[in-house]
C-alpha cells in the first residue's frame, strides 16, 4: 500500500499537483463535508480563463453539432434520440467549463429550478432507455418530445420571469373562452 501511495505522489508531482504530507491528509479526512468530492474535483480542475473558454466552445459546438446532425436521422427515432440526447448532454456540460462543476450542480439544484432539472435529466434518461433498450420508435419519439419540452422549460428557468411569461402566453393561446 505504501508503494502505491508513493507512486501516486510521483504521478501528482509529474502533473503539477501539490503533494500533501500525512498530517495534511489526516486533517483533510477529519474536515470532510457533504461536498468533499466536489470540492476536491473543483480544486484539481483549475483552468485558466482561456482554457475554460476553449473547453466551453468545443463542448458546446460538439453538442450543437450532434443536435443538428440528429435532424438528418429524424425519421429514425432511435438514432435521432441518441444523437439528440448526446447533443443535449454535451451542451449542458459545456457550461460547467464556464462556471465550474460545483456551481453548476448547485445552480441546477436551486429550489427555483429543481423540478425543471429533475424532469430534464429524467427525460434524457428515458429517451436513452427507450432508444437503446426498448427499441420502440413511438416511445422514443414521445421521450424526445418530452426531452425537448423539458429542455425549453429548464432553459427558461435561467431567464428572470420567462417561465411565468410563457405560462401566461400558453394559457391565453389555449383558452377556450372568448
């Protein structure tokens, strides 16, 4: 076990990470919190502003490309569901480069948008499940429609008053009383 620790410390030094001594490691173990994993992840993922912008641009461009390419296979719902959902995941993950993964998760779990986040993530899982395991075109298409609606509602949660405005517009459009 000690050889593994020494080897791990050498790898850390090679990639430029700080090597902690045993006292610091013991103190770190004592001060664990519920976000210890995310804190470690954020600490070890320090990027320059230029690297963050490149990461965001590449991830977002790849996500948009996947989403647009999914339109080419629109008549094949299973392939469409996979590429569309992959594009959504990449686009969603791209913002983690800009604001960091911990802040992204905390913003997604904010009480204002917790339901929109849950429905959005669940709809992506359902779409992938229908496309990869069930292989049912109708269910996959319904899951993609749900995913698209959840994407719109989730995106609107970041714009002040957008969801209430869209809700009022939808009610006035579909109101049967004149």
